[in-house]
């Protein structure tokens, strides 16, 4: 009864060994017991198991009454028809993952959480499906786990009707394979997936995507065309090699994380930064959007969410954003050293600035959140003698510390930039 529905090979071998015995005291009752054990071992074709409810225990007691008949018509102690009552204790508990794309059964790693009781605390167990689930009233939740398939959570604390309906319909649970991953049948150890091959080969030729490689991740014609025309290396690349590597890494990030809609955002940010480096940014709306993205990813709430859920909420590559921030900081610092400091000083003093410097001045003011001129005279930032005094006045302006570090050399009369 413990192995009911499992089809355990060792138990099957033991049943076959006992079934082969014919001499001595091996009468009809012994063979009946062996056949019932074999039937319980493959209960419902491996889809069913036994329940431990009160009614199920009563049915099993009637079916497995331990006084077996001596021959086929022996009903003196127990009616042989009652041996069929075990079906009242059977319940479907087989869960079979099915790939939603191929509609074929597959292996998937499950994390089963048991409810805490007076005998044991809440605990978790990993099972490789297809598998027979424990009794549902003992479980708190079931989650599809692992890097190969997208996570799927079934919360049993809110009710078991949904899972019961799944188990009653052949136990089919549809799962979605992640991009670049192979099933456990094709790659049991996880060494043949495209993600593993890419991590193992970190040279530039491996990072440069080819159209046939992208086709293994996605069939989107827009992404395939992008890989063909923007990520394909050619001879005499020169300075274009840097752009090709960037587009290749961005495309890889989008297709592996299944966020192709972020590809235009990556490219737009890169183009905006390049225009800023050439001092050709006529509007500050793009820089303002980049600033919002950087502040969101560096916010405390986002960092706390990453600690609680490391794989959630990363719609952009965390390695790309620090490069963006560093590039913008370097570009604006170079502008300050090339004469932009005089333009900023004139702005803080309420004096007109050179018309040729207005676009870069606007970018500097927007990126570092420098307030409007009408708010500056009431505070009087100029005339400060120490950085501590600037920090005190900074609280009233609510300016970021990184902005104050850029303005401090101008306000304190120190030509050396202060960085943190």
C-alpha cells in the first residue's frame, strides 16, 4: 500500500518472485494476495494512489482483510467480492508536465511545500515530474522550479479544486521552456544548451551572433533581420566592431530573457548617449528618460525587490546601465573641463550664457537635477567656504549629492572636480 501506483521495480521483482512459487503452502489465497499487491503497485496504470481518509481506510480494511480464501469458492470468513472495494480508496495524483509548444510530455523539476503540523514544521521537497503527488491536504503549494522552464505556482492554501481538476484530467500541467534551454530528456546535465555554450566561450567571435544561432532562440522575423544586418561581422570592421559587440550582447540579452520589446529601448539609449558625446543633443527629453531608468534601478525599493526575488523585474541588463551612467558622467565632466564650467557658473549667478553652450548646459542641468534660477537666489549657494556648508544648504534645495559634487568646485573656487 505504501508503494501504491508507483510501479517500483524492486517491489515488482519481489511480487514476481513470490508468484513463481507453487509448492508447499502456496495455495489460491497466496496467489490472490500477490495479484492484489501487483494491481495496487500499478494502480490506475500508475496514475492513482491510495487515500488515507476515514472512508478510504474502511474500504481498504474490507478489501484487504487478512484472511484469504483457500480456493476460488471459499467465502466462509470473507466475501471475495469485497476485495474490489479498494477502488473506493483510489484517487488520481499523477502530475505530468507537458511542453506547451510541442504538446509532448517532458521532465520538470517541482518544489513541493508541506504544511506545518504538530509533528513537523513546514518543509520543502524537490520532485522530478512526472511524479505522484502526496495527498493534497498535506500540501501548501506546488511550484515548477529550475532554470529550464518558466516558474509556475499553484497555491493550495486557497483551495485544492483547481489542482483536483487537473489531476482528474490525466494530470496534464502545461509548462513553457525558456529560450536557449533544452529539455531534461535532450540534455540531462544541462551542458548542451545554447546558454551554457555561450558562457563557456567568451571570445568576441562567440559573442557575435549569427542568424542561424538566433533562430534557435526565436523565430521573430524582426529579430532575425536585426541579427543579419546589424550583428554580422565583416572584414575591416575598425571602429564599428564596438557597435557590433554592443548590438550582439543586447540582442543576446533580449532573446535569452524573452524581452524582445526592449531591443528598441537599448538602441535608443545608445543613440542618445552617442549624440550627447558628439554634443548634438538638441532636446533633453531622451536624457530625462535615461535618468529616470538609472534612478529606478538604483532605488532602494528596487534593490530590496531584487534581494527577495533575484530573477524578477530585470527588464534591462544590469551590466548595461552602469556603463550608460559612466559614459554620461564622463561626457559631462569633459564638457565642464572644456569650458562648460564658466557656462554653469554664469547660470548659477543669473548671467546669460553662450548660445553655443546652451544645449549641453540644459543636459547638465537636467541630468544633475539643478533647480531653476528663481530658486537659487533665495538659497545663496555662492559664497560658501566649505563643502559641509554646501551640504547644509543642499538639504533645502533637495539636490542629489552627485549633483552637488559636480557643482562644488565651481561654488568653492576649486578647479579640481570632486567625484565620489
